[in-house]
């Protein structure tokens, strides 16, 4: 039989049917591949806080387990450009910093993991801003949105505070100072300036690491620069997307709903449905209101009922007044021990109880009717404040001396020429500085006596009444600001000391006599200045009193 005779109509129909089946299977396979492509992409760009596999449903192995039937079309919510760029920072600069921290290991690696969690928490915050309307910053939901970020930033600082004796303390301090850069989300109208300021705070400590290791360990220098690069990239990011502050979605959903969606990993409720069917038509308008069967208004009271009620109430008031002292006969007499003005102990107990009303979040929200804000709470008097323990500690090249109150002995430190000495909140205390230091700063101290050998720079004193200083060696400069009563004792080697005063009273210089046996000579610094205009210029002169 010839080949032409073998192609019968039945045979041709069978071939056509087989071709249609193969074509259907090819279309199904093509559709299947199109569904699998998004799940095979880069997993570093999560959607809605999830990995791409989680965002698309089941994994590839689960799809193969079902067989070769094509899966239904899935809808993928695209992320805003601001979130995509923030993911780029996490996957580049932050990831590089974390990898280098793991090479150093120990506490540095542990702290870098906390930094990564803090960036993940800020990413959730930014995702919420793209979905939600802006909440009131005083509301509970706004604090709840910020809670996770604040917790993660606090964990970074806790690692530093718990390991002050660590040899890597400067590393931990660099990161704990720099992690504050994530607070730019609360700054308006120029958050990029805040990012730059926080980077400067981190560089104060990070540059020490660079100076100590630039000739010994390049890995330490590269680690510091990797952390700097995070803030630099974040500065460019903020300038590009949030130059005037964080923006919210004016047409978005409720903030609480957006928070729950991000925390649960669900896509936004405003996403379009995955099916391609057209949306249902809008519902018909509601029926017009009818006033035919409206309920009648309640009957008005009769003319005589209200006056009788008022008259009855007033009559009861006059009856109570006519009873005289019998009105208070059922009241309990207050004992003297229960009176605040006669019992100092009771007065001290009640001092911690707030006297003003506490305003709730609903009262402070902008949506409530306008009310004048509560006045600022006045600070407690010094006698009622909780005293912190005394502290004398050397951090790097800075001596910190604070909270010494009526110290019985003399507080002594051995200083070096590179040391800066910071003294604050000390009362009735004598401090002895042995050796030649760089500079001394005194702030908010009372009745402080300071004895120093020599300084390279100056002594700077601010808001410290009844201050005394004695210089045994050389001192170039003394600067006094808002000082009430000060005694300065200079030695023979410090007679060239320059003294600058601002808003000071009762400041006296004590100069040694001609010989060691002679007493000090006290010279008062001028307080009154006379200013006159001469030839168009203001001329100031010291007022001298003759007598």
C-alpha cells in the first residue's frame, strides 16, 4: 500500500487531535515556567517583610509534589522604590559590616547581629508608612510602631554597657554611638542633618581605632570604615527619598491594621484580587430618608413643674443651712499626725505624688477638640533628687569625676599630658590633680576646691558657686562663666595666667608675696563696667570707687 493511500480521513483526524493535545501541554508548561520564575529570583529582596518564597506561597518542591498541573496565577505586590533602596543598603553596606564583624568575632560580632536586627525593625517601620495614614505621634499605636526599633537600638547599647571592661570597649562604643542614626525617622524637617551629626559622634571613637591600628592591623581600620559607610549611604538615601522627613500614605489604611499586617507577614489589604475577573458593580445608593412616620417629639413639661422642682431643691438647701453645726456632726476629726503642714514626714512621702492631672492620649491627640497644653513640669529641688553613686573613672583619655557629695577625704588622680578631666555635680569636695594634664572642665559643682600642678590648656568653670582653685605650677588660662564667689590662688610660676570672666561676681585673685614668708595679696576682679560713646565708638572702662 502506498504512503498516500495510508493517510485516510480517520488517520488525519487522529494526527490533528494529537497535535492539539501537544499544543495544550506546551501552553501549560509555558504557564508553569512563568509562575516559577519569581520564586527563583534573588531572595535578598523580601516582599512585605517575607522572603520571596514565602510571599508567593509554597516552595518549589511543594509545587512539584502536586504534579505537572499548572498552578493558578499569583499576584505579587511590588515594593515602593524607597523600600527597594533601603534593602540595597541592608544587602550591601550593612551586610559588609556584619561580615567583617564576624571576622573579628566576640562581642563585636554579637553587637553587629543586634545592628542588623535594628535595621530590619526600621525597614518594617518604613513599610508601614507606605501603607498607613500618619498616626498621631502621641498615640499608643505610634509608640507601638516604634517599639520594636527602640528595643533593638537599646540592645546595641546594652552590649556596650554590660562590657565596659572589655578590650573592645572602644569598638562597642563606636557602634552604640552610631546606631542612633536610625532615629532620623522622627526628625523633621531635615533628617539628613541628624544623620550627619550622629556619624560625627561615631567618628569620635572610631578614629581612635584607626589611629591605633593603621600601622598594625588593617582589618580594624577596614571594619571602622565599613561602619562609617552605613551612615554615609543612609545619608544619601534620606536625602533622596525623605529630604523633609518621613512621608505617610494619605490614602492608606488604619495604622493599627498596617502594623498587624506587617507583623504577621500578610500583604496589604489594599492589593487587587489575583483573579482577572472584572470588579463587581457598585451597590445601589441607599434609599432616601422618609419623614412621614417620624416619631413625635417628647412632650414639654408643664409650666408649673420646673419651678416647683427648683423651689423644692432650694428649700432643702436652706433646711441644711438652718441646722447649724449639726451639718458637720457626722464628719471624722482629723488627727494632728495626719496633717501635712504639721507632719514633715508625711509631707516628704507625698512629695513624689504628682499634683497635676495626667492627660490621656485621646486628650492630646490632634483629632480631639483643641485644648491648651499642660505646663512643663518643674524640675525637683536638689534636696529631693536621687543622688547617683560617686564616680571616678578613666575612659580612654578622659577622666570622669562626678557625684561626690561632702566627701571626707581628698579625691586624687594621677593625670598625664594627654588626659582631659571632666568634673560635674560635686559638692563640698576637694580634688587633687597630680601631674601635668591637658585641660579641666568643671560644671554644676558647689563649694569645690581644686588643686592642680600644671596644665597644657585651661581650666573652664561653669555654674559652680563658691569655687576655689590653687595652681602650684603653670596654667595658661582660667575661664569662669556664671560664677558667684571664687578664689583663685596663683603661684610664682603662674603669674602670667590669663583670667576670663563672664556673668561672674565676687571673684578674687590671690597673688603670692615678695618672699615665701609674706602672705598672699588678694585682688578683686572688676564687676562694674562703664560704657560711653566717644567719636562714634563705644568705649568701656572699669568703674573705680575711691574711699
